[in-house]
C-alpha cells in the first residue's frame, strides 16, 4: 500500500510576522499509524524540501504521543526536510492521498493547480482522499467531471468557525473554512470544539480538527485494507 502525503510549503501567518505551516499532530499521528501498519508513505509539497511546522503545534500543551515520537525520530525528520516536489508526483503511483492540516494550506494548497488536479485524478481513479482540519480547504476548487464543484452536496467536516475564533485567528486567515464550504453547497457538519469528529462520504474522509487526525487515519487504513 502506497499513500501520498501532501503538505503545505507556506510558513507565514498572514501579515502578523508570525510563523505557521503544518500542524505537527495532524502529520505525526496518521503517519505513524499507517507506517506501523506497513504502508509506504511519500511526502510532497508545492516547493519541495523542508516542510514548515507551525511552532504553536510544538509547545508542551500541543504534544501527543505521536509528536513526542516524531521529535526523537531522526529518520522521519530527515524525510520532512526533503519532501518531493508536488509537481513531480502522479496519482497512478499511489493507492490514496492524505492532506494533514495546519493553517498553511489555506494560503497555498487551496489554490495550487497541481494539488487540485491530483485530487481530481485520485477521485477519477476511485482512490481514497483524506483531509484533516484546515486541509479540507484543498477541496474547495476541486471539480467533478461535469465541471461542478466537488464539495457541493458532499458530506464533510473541517476546522469550524468557533474553533478559529477560539485560537484568535478569524480576522487573520484568508477565509473561514466552514463559511467557504457552506457557500459551495457542502453538507458541512461539526461537533463540539476540539472533539474528535470524522465523516466518510464515498472516497472522501474528513476530520474536523487536530484531535480527529488519528480517527481519519484509521478510516483511511480500513479503506485501503478493504481493497
């Protein structure tokens, strides 16, 4: 089983001068669950090379067993520093694609033409597409074969407006994910802030927030093993 992880290259939190990027837990938990199950994982990003990690996701309060494992895993840290160029990967080489979140994807992957095409290819090939938290934004500009929005009438979840307000970034992010999904006609659902919540709709698997990352990975693994 081969899974492609597509991650952000964006490291600036708007005009604040603060750093952002990948949320560590949303990478680490799914990565280790799949890796320990024997899945081969390839990391890719728009710019290739080092994946920026949001410093807020490495503070003590944000640590989990998976992130603590990552901190000591020199092999995986080296892989994170040498991601493949997104432009050089193709869906036919993989069984599924997974997008971990963090605020970074709101700025780059949402509008990345290669990422959009990749997702459309995975869907066309009947392969699973999974996202967590802000990464659900990568679906906003994906189209169906007839040119209509992929997310229209699709059951999915992602970082909620109330969670964005709780972290104090509602006026800094380029858009509020919940609002954009609803505007596109998605059947967006959410649960209590920070609780684990996932939805599966056909090939699509989505998680609401960082606490949902392991549950998304388990659903993805189950789907891969059923093939």
